[in-house]
C-alpha cells in the first residue's frame, strides 16, 4: 500500500477553512488523513461541521499556530506530514505529484512553488517563489531570506521525532525556525518545480496583520541560525559526501 500522508490544518477563526479542508479531501492521492486542529475558534466553526465524518477533528484551547500544528503531529498516523493553513488550499494533484517526486529522488523532505491569490481565489502572482536548480541554491537563499512557504512542504514524520516539534516561542515564524533547524542539522529540503498550493492574501491573514512582529522574530532566528548554516555549508562544500 502507498504510504499514508497526514495533512494538518490548524484553524483559528478563518472564513476560508472549508476551502482548505475540501482541497485536502479532494486529493487524487488516496491514502491520506486530514487532521483539523481547532485552536479555540469562536467564529466560522460551522464551516467545519459538514466535514467531521471525513476528518480527524481536534479542538484545543487557543495557543497559537505552532501549538496547533504540534497537536496535529502528535495525532498524525501518516508516514509523511503536510501542513495547510486554513486560508490556503491545495491543487488536487499536490500530494500525488510531490510524493512521487520524493520517492523517485529518494528524499525525505521537499517544498514546491505556489501561486499568490486573493480572497476570491484569483491569482495575483503566479509562481511566487524563486525557482531553484539544486540544493545548494536553497541553502544560499537561506542566508538572505525565507525561501520556503511552509504550506508547500511534504516531509517524513520521523524527522520531527529526531529534531523536535515546532517552537511555540515563535508565534508567527515557527516554520522559518523549523526549516533552519532542519538544514543546519543535515536534513535536506529539496525543491520540486511545480505550483501545487494557492497562498491567499487577505486583510485578516496573520501575514498581513503582524508584519512588525514577524520581522522581529525573523531577526532573532537569523541571528542564531545563519552562522550555523554558513558553518554547515563550508563543511558540506569541502566534503559533500
């Protein structure tokens, strides 16, 4: 049987959560479980009700996105983990194409490109991410900016068991810290050149509302990890084996 993929959807007062859930359930890849973690929502919970017989639904006290994803990780029974924000959505072939790429390359983690969309699902910027030719370009990108959209990630669950879960100390950039942590610990994150996720821009998104907080967290993360990444890259370049 094909390996199971657990798609974790953290949800907090999001009007688009039904679209996210529907896109996860409509994957052409069959062996999936969809885990919706309600992080203490007070609105839009009715949008989840019609899906509850098809998903794993977990409600918890509000603690932030990192704690919601971690709750999903603890509940997940899949060999692979995907994370989908409740205001974004996947194209139907997302899991199938990306997992096939990873199996062909014999790799444990990958990310893809994505389209930037508005509240009406209209594409504002296609292929929003830089396109990478090799792994070294991904490492070099992390010396200057966040190259990975977390909702495009597909990753083997056992990596989290080895390096730990998402840090709740970072309310807005927990994913940025995680990808740095993976890279400096020798876990490669390969780029797959497809647009398989739609990343939504809207006035209530965390990305729109908390820009200043995100920048401050990113400074802290970069101050800690970039020297470690530079050291790792020097070692990798001198001894790629």
